[in-house]
C-alpha cells in the first residue's frame, strides 16, 4: 500500500479498475512529466487485484525487448523457458499451453521506450489472451498505444496542492503568506515541483551582497600568504647563516697553533736550570730570564712530566723528575705548585658505562573504536541475490522516516530495504525477502499479521528490484 494518496488520485485508481472490469484490457495513463503517473501506477498495482499475478516494469532507454519479454513471462508463469527467437505473444501462447497462467496484471511505466513491435504484441495479447490479462501503460502523450483507452492525469488544483504538501511536510508557512502562495501557484499543480519545496523558498533576502567585505577578505588572505612566505624565507636564510658561522669557527679552531709535547730530555734540562737558580725567589722568572723559556712552554713541560703517558721509554726518569723539590727561601716547594696541570684524558682510566637509552617502540596494536552503524539500504544485498528469487513488497514511500517507523513497528525477519531514484525523487521499498519460489512467497504472505495484510502487499521478483537499482545508478 502506498503511504499517502490524494482523494482525487484514489478516485482515478478506482476509475482505471472499473474500466478493466467493463472489458477494456489495454489502458494508457497519460500525463505530463512530474504529475505522478508512476506513483499512481504503483498505487494501482498495490491496491487492486490481490489474487492476480502482477508484473511492474519500469522502462528506460536501455531496456531491450527480450528483457521485457523475459520479465513479463517470469512474473506470469512459474518456471518459464523463454525462447529469444519468438515474439511476446508466441512465447505467451507456448507457455500457456504448457502451464495455464492465472489472471495477470501488467504495468509498464514509460511507453515512450517501447518499440513498435512490442506495442503491436501488447495490442494483440490484450484481445487474444485466453485468460484474464490487464495491461496498464503510462505515457506522456495520447495516442502512443493505438487501440488503448487513454485516461488523462490532470494537474492538481490549488487546494489539492496545499493538501499534498501538508501530507509530506510537517511545518508549512501560513496560507496567506505571499511567498508560499506564489510558490504553490507557480507550481501549476505539478507534484514533483510541490514536493521540492524547502524552507528557504519562503525567505527573500533583498540586501545587496557584501562585495566590499569579500574583497577585503581576499586581500587579507593574500597579504597573510605573502607575510608567511617571507617569514619562511627569513627562517631558512637565518639557518644557513648559522651553519656558515659554525663552519668558520670549526675551521679557525683547526688552524690554531698546537704546542708540541716536550721530550724527557728537555724536561730534565729545565729542571736542572731551575735547581741552579734556587737563590731566586721566583723560579719562574729566573727560568724566563736565563733560558728565555716561555711560561706556556714551562707549564706544558711540567704538565708533561707529571702526566707522562705509559708509552715513554724511561719511566724511572719521570718518577725521579716528578719527585724533585726546589728550594726557595729555605723552604721546600714541590714542582707541582709552580704551574697548573693541564687536564688530559687518561687512556687507561675506566670510565663508567653510559646508560643505554631504551628505544624500544611500543608495537601493541591500537584498539579501534567500533564504527557507528548507519541505517541505509540493502541494495548491495539485492545485487548478490539470484534473479529467480521472489520478494513481497510491503511499503513504497519517499520519506525515510516512514520507513524507519515501519521497521521499528514490525519485527518480521528478513525485512530488506531497497533505495531507488525515480524522476529525481528517492524511493524506499520495504520488502520481505528472499523466496526461492512464488509458492513460498504466497505462503509467507498468508502468514503475515493483519496489519501487514491490510497494507495489501504484492509479489515482486528480485530481478525487477535489481533492475530498478541499476537504473538509479
């Protein structure tokens, strides 16, 4: 059962059914684009002829005659074998002789995509079918199916337009609102235009756009980009200057004069000169005056004596020299006090081991938060199902909230939602699937609750749903 339909449209559905009962087997529903022909055809196939075998095919520019014939035969007979070399009527009569068909209702949406051969076959079957066969076709203009009864679908009146909008929109502006009234009037009773109304349609901004502010915004962005680029260039230039300065300092340190280490003989000569000049109060000054030895050289010599490495050939001489005392002013002064020892690293000294830095990387996997589930559609599920399976269509609406309320209200298993696009509108079909055979689907429909049976569900092939999904994509 369709979700909502106007009383005038419901009366038109009853009129089509009455024409079928009067003996007219081929009817063409005529109306301009957007007037709701497809919606009315779905309402008809849903509400009428519950005991019939029904087939609803939405035609497109990609539809081929053999595909249309196969779908019609599959919805009419239980296990048909379609011969591609035969026409629609020939296949129908061959299968009818093998397994008589039940009363059938065919609905073809989009007569402009039918070929002339297929139109002629439909006219022939409408008059020659041995069993009851009703054919309803939708078209945008009259006379597309010669011999068919054309029933015209008129635009909605002004009051019906408002009534339709109240069905699908909870909040509407007051009826005396000039913008809203103008919108309804200019829609000319076209449901597709009326259902495209938004809240922004009722507001009119007469203010001029702030052109100056937008220009200032662009200028500010450009200036900020330039300043940022200059800062980056300055930072890179400063880094290069620092690197150049460090390189120059390193070169100057490497080119500085290094005083060579004094030998053991030179150290003994200096010590002997110091002992000869013991009457002097300043041993350092007498060594400078008589031997013309620089203070830095004396300090280096004394430091070498006191910290002689183990590689010297005569260690005994160094031990004697390090214990020589100089007598100055009747006092014994150790040589170590005459100069400052240069601090040199001892290669034999054991330094404490450096602590090792734990660079282990935590390789524990991150715990991902569970993804939020989204109530979407089951189009991917339908694409994986065989074409021979069946489904029971329970609901067809353009409001997702109606689908969610329906799913929350009914707890039947195997409820699947198909999402398709028709004439720019998104439709949701709630179906009960899958069933391998039509008999299984009929048994399942008989076991449905009274609420669902009141909605007058009908049978629908999985292949038809897959075709509608593909056409939407």
